[in-house]
């Protein structure tokens, strides 16, 4: 299935898209090179362009103000944070999968983490206009739904346990992100 067709199907026909994803032998390197890195570039590139274009005209009450010398650092942090989050979520899926009757298949877990994040990553393009930040927030709802369907179809989590599985995974991802951010901050990276 072509890249654009798969992305469109995840938005409009998620059940059929997950069936195709489950049966397709996609390697970790292919997921990284064709999906994770290119899609993860969309939000930071749009944010950097948006901040460079609109940042000078906005004030603290109307929008965020990032100092000129920190705009590219903010974009880089967004890029690496996004990639880290997808890989960490796949690791969390793999870690807790046996508690829900699934196997510890990292490739399958990475498929779910990668393709479930598609709506949020694509919606990141709207960050060209800082006021459009609501669009990725709305896309997050569809991302949660994709994760819910994906863990059932690809990882084999039982239908009654999918919500709990996703809730625990997102909570653990939040904790891991907080710890990683605190560690990076203590090293002076942020």
C-alpha cells in the first residue's frame, strides 16, 4: 500500500488500515525511515516557520513568544521528543503486552505506536499559524481511537481491555517523558 493511501485510510477507514498493517511485514528500519522520521519532521518544521513568521507580531497575551535565538532549539526539541515518544510508547506496549494476553513483539508494537500517531503528526502542519494549535489537540482524539483499534487488531489485546491498556500506556509514557525531560534539563540540554 502506498504511503499516502495508508495515511488517508488511517484517517477515514481505520479498521481496514489496521488489518493491512497487521499483515504487512514492515521492518523497524522501514518504519523509522519511511514513517517515523519524515512524519515527525512536520510539526517542528511548521512550528519553526510559524514562530519565525508570526512571533514578532504576537504578544504574551495572544500567543507564545520564543526568543529568536531559541526558535531552532525549540524545533529540534520537538523533533527528538516526538521520535522519543513514539519509540518509548512502542517499548511500553511491548512491556505491558503480556499482562493483556499479547506477545512481546516490538515490531508490532512499533507499528501501533507509529501509525496511531499519524493524525497528530499530520495535524502538526497547521502549526504554521500558531493560533491553529487546537487542530493537533483535536487530532489527539483520533490518535487515541487509532491506538485503541490498533492494540486490538495488531497486538491482539482483548476488546474489554483495550481502554485500560491504552490508559496505562499513556500514563507510563507521560512519566517516562517527564523523567527524560528532567534528566535532559539537569544536563543543561534544555
